[in-house]
């Protein structure tokens, strides 16, 4: 299984991946390999994410997603957990340091 997060973290890695994907084949008509990812979210997990996001307005929210990798491009999310946080438009940091350990 996997535990993934949603929220404000990981922006640097996402931007590097975005730049790497779009710099390939720049200026050519070379087709890029389809690396689209599919995420299947259970209805319970979706409702919990929406409720947590709504409760956090106007702040950013953060949480954990629990699920499984189906294949290289498919993730199945079966449950989510809200994390105690304090967020601004700049960063989201967990209040409890136990959530920050690696």
C-alpha cells in the first residue's frame, strides 16, 4: 500500500517533473509517451476530503491518503485522514511534529 498526502507540500518536485515532461521534444512534432495517471477515489474518501477542505476555508488544508498502487499509472485511494495544520497561502505545516518525521 501507500500513504500519500494532499495539500501544499511537494511543490518543488512537482514543478521539476512538470518542466522535465514539457522540455522533452520541445520544438519538434515528436509524440510524447502517454504517462497520464489515473486515480480512483472511494466515495467515502472523497466526501471526507471535501468536508476537510470546506472546514479549512480560507486556509489551506493538509491530509493523508491511504490506498494502493494498482499498476504503474493507477492509484486507488480507499481512505483519507485530516491532519492538524496551520496554513497560509505560502506554506502548510503540520502542527504535530510526528507528521513531519521521515
